């Protein structure tokens, strides 16, 4: 059988020479295993991160079949779990045939949609879009939502789900043709080419009421531009960092890769939103102070003539506790 | 009276010469206004951001009294709302006396705690700590929480509130003396000097079970280091960016200033957390496809010999829709 194996770990953008087409023996299933004939192989951006050792799944060893999701039909299942000819999907790899543990395969309902959709709209890309929209973005009617890589497998579904929820949807993509696809086929309200030199201005024009939600698959400069135009209490799905998958060095500044890996939540706090809770807060803190359970320090500068020096010391981290100026009047 | 006025917009770290002590006439209250004698002037890091035009409140004009929270006593209130001698707080500025609209002053209960705390633990710094801990961090017993600028007005309160909630609290501060203050006076479980060259390792040693919550007042390299050690579903309060208040140029990488201003929420998504919802998601998407409300495209490459080229094209953004390889068998 034919299989594509990893010849070299890519540096920067992968090259065809990083991969090699080889002839390998068709694997023979062991106990509990299933032989699958592949029909559709999924190409996914996360593979680039995996080949750089930056993914939840480890980088495969050199010489191994390149990993990847695929859809195929069962040739032989000694466990009796799958009938011959049954459509299945799983992490089968870049080959004509693959072996898999029966428990690692999911049956595909070919009456629901064409089997290829099991690695697309009805597969992990569809689930990614759905989970990000349902659990993080939660778009409401009338809100403006921006979707990156909007003509891609995840973005196109995410945008249409937001549209179905009544949101105004603006897609970011890389060519004029794909912009047209977004508005004419997928029903997006607007599309912006993020590779254009006037991207920030074009985004602002497309989102005059600010941005309530953003589904980010790219990171980098595109994320930075959108963050600069977020509206009050906007929600951002940090889903991918395709902008840096091909870079040997991580870009400068806060790296959001570990934030994605940790499924962490970062939230901006502006204290003035909480003024209506001031009395509650004050009673609670005063009670803790009275009970000896909350301690505070004051760092006191004397006289207005020392206010500037006190302020500069505060910025240098030279104070300990609350910095104050005792104003003299004599 | 004495007042400190703004002589120049600071460049980088403020200099004493950016401020000037002047003698001004004591203001005379107009209709609805109150004359206040200042006792305590609050020095706050956000003033640096304000003087750089990067704050929710605008930068004051050159020559104006430097703005700032203060605590004082009422000298004269034509409105009758406040008695002479009543303690009040508000944005009064760097001066011995200030005028304020009666509605812009809050009374201070001097029986609760010393009046100076109205700009400290029982003022905006206390409310900031309380709101971040109660509404974003939500620490649980046994969790590990990290607090930046932990010996400061906000951090010291935030850490003690987390401690009262049963969390293990690790404080970040800038000197050995302040580390001792954190553990001995404030009851933190550990303290780490973020200016030490081994900061990342020391933080890891202090948080062996990973970090469940982080209260960030600094941004920059400290935030970057903590983000790299977040545990699953960690929560991060983005509250301040003192690391960049004195920089003329914004640091490279995603700028979190607008995220704070928008009170936005950024959340990492890993699709594998949502596999148990796969059936629900698939039924919903298949229904939308059947109804003609959800469209998808497949970008098909033919034969395993074209898989590598298809993958590279995907990384270049050359595909439209889901990238697939049709595996041939003849």
C-alpha cells in the first residue's frame, strides 16, 4: 500500500521534501483491532503545530506515517463490532489502509450526509465551531461577531451558527474570491480581507457598532487588530494560532498558546463597573479588619512638596502598601 | 494654598520636573459645590496611564492641578448636604483645598476605620481587589492563586481575600523584605521575587500543582511567565499594565490594554473537551444542512502523492473550505 511518512521535522513553512511517499505492507489486524480502507484523509492546520512539538498530541517520530484524521470503510474486524463495509472515522494517518483499535473508531452514519463530512462539518471542525459558539461566544440577536479564517472548515461553520443565532457576522479571509463566498454562499453580512494594508480601517468600517464576539484561529497581528476594536464585555474564543505555526521562534509578547492549552479565561477588570457594590465590599472588608483577619499597610509621604517623589517611587515599586501623601496645612 | 500642577507630560519614568508646586488662591464654592480641606492624598499607578493618555479618564491639560483621589473634611457646603468637619472622599486633586460638586463626594464613616483607608483598603483599591476576587478569580478551597504587586494596595487585599476563601496564595513582589511581609504579616503561603533571574523556576517551585487563578496588575514579562504555568481552566484577572505605563512605545505582541478597557473575556478552546457533546452537535448541524441553512465546501486533493502539497497549501491559506485528500486505490 501507499503511505506518506515524515522525512524531516519542518522548519518554517513545510516543504514537500519533509514528506516521502512510500510503499509499505498492508497492516494485519491483531486482537481487538480493525483494518480500515481509507477514502478521505483530512488535512488540518493543527498538524503543523504537532510537527513543531506545540500540540496536545506529541510529534510523531521520523519515518512514521504522518498522523491525521480520516474516513474509510472496514475491511476486516476480528472483534465483530463493525461489519465489513461500515463507514468509520478516526486518527488513521496518511495511508491507503490503517489499523486501529476498535474502541478508537467512530461509526459514520452515511445516511446523514456524505461520509467525507465526518472529518469536516460533522466532524472535529464542526464540533470546534459549535463548542466555541455555544460555550464561549454565545452570540445574541443584533450583536456583531467577527470570525477569522472564515472561509475555512471551522470558520465557515462558526459564522453560519452565529448568523442562525441572529448575530451580524463579519468574516475575515485572505482573498477577494473568498470574501464573495462568505457573503454570497454562507450569508455573512460582510467580509474583510485581513491581508489588505487597510485591514484595521476596513474592519472598523464593517463593525461600526464595535465587536461583541470574536472567534480567533490565527493569533498574531489579526488578533491584535481585533482586540483593539472590542466592544464592552466582548467574548473572544482563543482557538488556534495559525499565524505562528510556521515560525521557529515564538513571536514576542504575551504568548496565548499556553492559555489555549490550559483552557484558561482572561478577563478585563475595570473597578468603576463595581461602584454599586461599594457598600457591600466596604462592610465586608471593614469586618475582616475588625476581626484581625485583614491587614493593610500605608506608605506615607509628608507634604504636597513630596507628592511627585512619592508618585515616582510608587511607579518604581519602592512603596510597601497603599501610597499616601499626608497634606500639611501649617 | 499649595497645589501641585502638571508642568510637562512625562516621557518614560516621570521626573520631579514634570510637576510644580504652586501657590493658588483657595477656591470659592459655587452653587451646589463644597469646599474640602484635604488631609490624605492617594497616589495611584493609574495616574501614570492617565498622564500618557491611556486611561478611561483623559489626561489633564498642562498647568492643571494633578488629579487624584483624596480624603478631607468639609469646610463649607452651601447645599447643606454635608456638615462642616464631615469626612469625605472624591477626586479632589493634589492640593490643600479643593472644590467639588456635592454629588461627586462620598461621605466617609470615620468610626469604621481611620479616614485614610477611604482611599486604600476601604476605597477604590479595596474594591478593585474585592471585585476581581469575587467576580473573576472565584477562588475555591485548595486552589493555588498567584497575586502580582502583592505587597501593594490592591494585591495585598486580593491575596488575603483569596486566603480567607481557603486558597493557597502565592505573592509576587520585588524585594526580599516585601516577600517576608507577605508571608509573615499578610499570611501568604509563599512569596516570589519577580525581579530575580530565576523567577520562572521559583514560581514553578512555589506552585507545584499549577496555577488556578492569577490577579495581574503588571502585564509584560511577569504575565507571560505566569500564563506559561496556568493550570486547567485557570482564571486570570487583567487589572493593570504597570509594566508598560512608563514606556513610550507599546510592547510588541497582543496588547491587553484594550481587553481591559473593554472588560472583555478571552477563553481558550480545546475541542477534545467537548467530545461528549459530539452527538448533540452532529444532529444539530446535520439538521441545519438538511434545511439548507448550513453550507459547507470541500477542497479536494486527489491521491496520497498530493497530500503534502495540499497540506502546505492549507497552511498558506490557499484552500477554500475543508481540505481533504481523496485516497485512490487503483
